[in-house]
C-alpha cells in the first residue's frame, strides 16, 4: 500500500479533427483537464476529463481549490472511499456536470495508478470480459454533412469492417432527415447498422413522428430524442415505438440511470466515463444495466472507453470519434472494424508528454504536495 504524496493538474485545449455540428451545437474544442497522482513509492497515475468547448476553467477551479488538496496522504488503493468523500465535500454542487467531470479526472488517475501498481491492463483489472469490440463511426455523420458525403462515409466505414454508422438528425422537417437516412440505407444494405442522434433537440410530438419514420428504415437506435432529464417522456416514446431509445451521455449520477432503467425509458445505456464522474461510478452503471438486460454503448472518449467496454459482457459497441491523436504516440489499436483494449498496465493510453507539455494552458496548472 502507498499513500498519495503529490498531485498535479493542468489543462490542454484540443481542436476537433473535423467539423462537428449536431442539432443543438458545434463542437468547437475539447478542453481537457488532466490530473497526475504520484504515490509515496514514486508510481504515477494519469487521468483526464473533457468539456466540449465550455466550462474547463470551472472544472480546474474545483479541482485546485476544493478536491485535489484533500488527496494528499490518502491511501491510493481506497478508490471508492476517496470518490465518495470527494463527492460529499462538493454536495452543494452535485449532482452536476462540473463536479462529475472534475471527479472523473481524479478517479481515472487513481485507476491508472492502481493498474500500474498491479501490472494489469485496465480491462482485465475490471473483469476482462473480452479483448476487442466492434465499432460504429460517428465522425462522418454530422448534421451539416451533405447526403452524398454521408453515403460515401458510410460505405467507406463498411469497407473497413465497421458494423455501423451514426447519422445526426434534427433537420427542420422530417422529410429532410428521411431523405438523408434513406440514401444511406439504400447504399449500405439491410445488414449494416444505422444509428441516429437528435441531441435532445425534439419535442415529444416531433420525436414520435420521427420514431415512426425510423421504424421503416430499421434504425438500430434513436439517441437523445428529448431533453435528458425528462424520464417520463422517454418512457412514453419507448412504449410507442419499436426503435430502441438510447440515453446517457447527458446524465451525471447512478440514480438517474436507475430511474430510466426501472421505468423502461432506456433500451441502450450510453454512460460517459467523464460525465458520470469516473471509472468507479461507470462500472456501477454498467452492472446496473446488465441487471436490467440492457446493453451499454458509451459516448465519446473511445481511447478510454475501449478498456471499459472490454471489461464487461453487456457492451456490444464502441463509438469511433478520434480526438487524442495529437497527444499520444500510438493510437488505439483497430483491425477490421474492431477496437482492441490495450494490454499495457494502466489505462493503456500512450501519452506523448512532449506534446502535452507544449499544449498546456499555463494559467490552469497547479501542484500539491511533493
């Protein structure tokens, strides 16, 4: 056992690799808070979180002023205890995105440290259900992309072995969404999955209309059709349509997922390891979903999620949206449309520390202990 002797935090701002637009927003940057935890034996764990272009400074403030000073002298192996203590210390701001995103940077660093101390890759430390997982791509399905380019991207992904493509919906009229999706379906055939994502942009009436349209095209799931905090409306939509309803990327606590699963409002759980507050609560959501016979298909952060989905039996997909290439020496391993969990001890992300150092935003750096 070893106690925490030093904690560092800093932030990097990553620009998206391609233009990303959905029904409610543009992905202008990825503000990426990092936490580096060093124990009394000199071992280090590195964790991170993210925002889509806003709120990074608030996360860094919460880390530096409230959370990180509490870590010095703590037993690094007591991850669940640390997570709960930190959550309680911020109970006035929880449940919420800023608190969860700050906790995630700490929690992922602690799990990286635990795995490195044990000499185990993350996916095996957490269960080791499988070594690889099929991928679907979102990167070529953004709302601004013209129909012919949607088709070309889906065909390209299919040729590479991907099993599905996600297409953003939420055009002003249903007919526009239908034309785009129909063109993709006609091109890829009946055995290639098409997912759709409305990014919480629709009313219940419009979501119902589109759900009936999606049934005709054999759509794999209908993601975030309504505001994520409206459980009852999602339940009603799920009961009125045969298209599976996917939610979770905009939820920040285990209890929120419990409410959806008990009520029958989620056919696909899309828990995001950063937005739920780290690996510790992510695994609890995954096991809760398994108890309800519901699959887990997490949102974004593929370089970290690949190890999590390979740790559990009820995760059939990984979302392909690359973002960390400029900060890593080697990318996530992919072959024939499948992603492979790293076999290296820790999170399995091969960080390029020179690139990280060059990209740091200095006003958001702080060190405690040491």
